[in-house]
């Protein structure tokens, strides 16, 4: 198998944060293979791929494609040379159709007019060729994330790319969507596409990759053939210590009711009931896991409780007080902390500094004020503590939060919310985009806060996470609870049955 891409001594340094993102990175990738790149948050994986795709320039070093040195000034240059990239956060135009998104910028026209029939026929042929079915006329904003992922890949394939970069491609997929997606990647390599697969999910990496390169603090640690390594070996290379994949959880000791939800109904923007007559009680010192395929009412449940969406019917009580009519700030002042699923648009202000983001929602607290002004030194000290406590690599209080990796952004949100000493912690996909060492840390942190008496509502599509952390589990399907699981009932089989109840019939 010939070498397709070779990195030779790539260096990239960011003076604003004093971070050496890439430090003499050298390795090669063979044509037609899935080459995984693994590492902790901030290890330099995305920086390296951004350089390959023309989004950034290296300080030194060179990249060879088919033994030819290349230096791209922009993503357009990279695409023109057969390189495509699907980012962790999709770049779709939600009001456009699938066809319009795929052909955006490369539309064929005659005398200035578009031929929509020809465009749709082209997209259908593209789907058939690569085995990626999707309705060409569907509006992108109406699609679930699994199909949006497919749309983004088709967008790159329409540009006749031979190298495809996938940045955390399964972070937004449900467990049911992952297996067919990985099979799609294998089919693409059979058609000659070379794939860079950036991921923290080591079992998926081992399942799909031919070879794996591990990075740590900007350097290449090693490159392994997938069949010659395992998750434990990869994790230890990534983190530099032994990783315990199973956590020790003591039995919960639930206290007084903290969150009481009665007959909660929430409608989406179209006026359709996304959550239907939900009732439950969450006590101090326990974790209630909410499982289910994404899109079955989880967002409506979290948004209704956090005050982000109006409640159509029902009541929400926090420590006995009716908070149904309170706004977000009123709920936060009463001890509700919220880690949202969308860290970019809901958890952070990308235009602000890290320090400013660590005090979002708490900026009126006396310790962050100096009269009517913000106490900058106190805010910076608070930010530096969160950076240290949560191992946010490459971060400084005054630095831009937008420059952090996705996983390190997640740590900032988690650190801010958990450090507020809440009585109720609502966490939605808390470990999405985190590396194995950070996941271990977050899981232990959640259990520690449970044992200190915090009531935790955990929403996750990761079944392993739900099973490992939850004291009780409720499964959402079609906006309704399907049944509660406790103790030994909390296992993959039982959760899976409740997740698909009513969707399948026995033959």
C-alpha cells in the first residue's frame, strides 16, 4: 500500500496561550486506509488536521501528498487537491435542502440558471455510488444528526475528494447509528478514499481503523497497527498512566426530595408536544439517568427544567418551591446548575475570554464585583482555579475560549457549573468529546458530588455512562417515560428494550 500523506516535522506554536500545539510531528498515512489519531483534549490532533486542510499554517515542517510537497493557503486549496474535512460541529445551512447543501458553491448552471432536476439526479447517483441514502429534497434543519453527518460526507464526496478528515464523527451519533456509520467508512476505503479518523472512543477506533497514531502534548507517541494494540494500551499512551475503565460506585443514600416534577408537558417550536405528562422525584444524593435514542424528548425535559423552554402543563418544584414560572437566573440563584448538550451555542460565549465564560450566570455575585464594576482579579483567580482543577490544557484566564479544543471547552462548562455548589445538577451529555482520562475524572466527580448530597439528573445517549453512574434509570421514547429501572435491572438489555418499545413487532 503506497503512502498517501506524510507529515515531516510539523510545528505549530500559539504565543497568546504559550502552547506548542504540534511539536515536530512526523508520521505517514497509507492510501486507502482508515488512520485513527487519538490523544487527550489539547493533544494537537485538530490543529494538525486544520493544517492539512488549509485552515492553519505550520510554523515549520512540510506535508507531502503522493510524495509531492504541498502548502495550502485555504480550505479551497485543500479541496482542489482532493482533501475534504467534516468538522465536529456541522457546517450545514439549515434552511437549504440536502441537494442545495451538497452542491453549495459547485452548482452547475446554464445561461445563469440552475437545473434542479439534474442536481437532484446527481445527488441520487452520488448516494447510490457510496451507499449513503438520504432524501435529496429534505430540508437540512429537519434532519436528525445522523443524517446531517451523512450529508456532510456527501458534500465532500461531491467534490471528488480522495482524502477525508473526520473530527470526532461519532460524538453526535446514537449507539444505534454508530455501527452502520463505521461500515460506511470501510466501504469508502474500498473505493480508494483515505480516511483520517479523530476520536476519543477507543473501541470504535479499534473496530474501524487499520492503523492508529497516538499524540500527547503535541508530540507523536507511537503508531500502531490496530490488531497489535488494545484500548488499555492506547489509553495509557494517551494519558501517561493506567486508566481504570470501571469505576467503583458505592450505594446511594438518598435524602430529601430536591426536584419534583408533576405532569410536565413541553411543546417544541412547532407547537408539537415534545414531552408528555412526565412525573418523577429526584432526591438529594442520587443520580437519575435519562436514557433513550436522541430526539425522544431529552432536550425538552432538560430545557423545561432549566427554564429555557416554557412549560405547557405541569409543575416543577425545587426543594419544595414552585419554580415553574421562574426564569433561568431565578432557578440558578436557587441552586440549579445546568451543563447543556450544545456547549458552543448554549454553554459558552465564543467571543469572550475563558475568565468571562467561567463566571457566566454568576457575574452578579458579590465576590466577582467591585462596586458596579467586575472584579477582574477575582474573576481571573476563579478561572485559573477551574483551569487547574479540570486540567484544561493550553488555557489561560485571559485567553479566548474559542481557541480551546471541543473537549477543553466542555471542561470549562463543567467546571463552572459544578463549582457553583448546586443543590441540583442537570447534565446533558457531560462527556461528549472528552478523552478517556477526562471521562474517568468527570464520572468520579459526579459520584463525589452525589455522595455530598447533590441531586443529579444525568441525560446521556452513552449507555455505558448511564449504567455506570445511575442509581435509577428512566427511558424516554416519543416524549414519554417507558418505565423505571433500579439496581440489577439497570443493564444494556433492559434499557435497550425500553428504548425500542412499540417500534418493533415480533415476527
